C-alpha cells in the first residue's frame, strides 16, 4: 500500500516532468508551424516556376507525409485495409487497440464500442485513403529541390510525425491512469 506522502511525492514528480514536457510541446508547436509554413512557401514558389501551381497542394501533401506513422494514421491504414465490409470481430479488434483515442483531455471519456464503430463507419465512408498521383521522389525531381530544400522537407516530415506522436502519448497518458484516478477519487 502506498502512503499518502509517497503519493504526494510521486504527483509532485509528475507535475515537474509535466512542466518540462509542456515547454517542449509548445516549442515543437511553434517550430512545426514555422517549418510547415516555410515548406508551403517553398513548394508554391517552385510550383509557380515550373508552371504547376495547380499541383502545389498535392506536392505539399506527398512531401510532408511522415515516414513514421502515429496511431491515427495506423488506424486509418488498418481501417482502409479492412474496407467497408469489415466484420464486427475486426472492428472489435481495432477497438481494443484504439479505444483510448477519444481521451484528448481528462474530461474526455474513452469511446464505447458503439461510438468507436460509428466513428469507423464515418471514416470509411467520408475519408478515402489519400492517394497521390506523384511519388515523393517524383515531387522532389519535378520541383528541382536542392539539398538544403530537401533537408527542410525532411525536418517537416519528422515534425509532422512528432506532432501526431505527441498526441498519442497525451491521449494514452490520460486513458491509462483512469482506473487509478477513479479509485483514488473514491469512485
């Protein structure tokens, strides 16, 4: 059994870590906004030069798509692989993996199975898997990006992943201790 003093000390340790983490999260947000805006301006300028301004949004999409996949992209990928005729057992398996995703803040409750299944149906019907008519390498070549510009794109890709991964940890960090918090709160 953990004493109240030990619990208090652990909570204070958590608060100290949270304060440090929050500063890094804010910096990540600011840097991500700056880099994303820089990539957008770069791609639009290059697309303008080669006369393909109408494809700038597609170029941006394919260039900054993260190599690593955070949970939301993994869920979308798995869902689209199953397709519209996914069985209830397949949806239940996904629910077991991703039911924590609704927990963005402490007041958000995890999805019930029905809420999850309803959301998955909406995702399948309205959010077709993104397919680009150009590959990453083709976009790099068409836009004639130099080594510094390629490095900027690489940073943007990594930041896009980190932003999504940060949300994964935040959501899991809210979901996982729910039973403990409920017990400590007398509920």
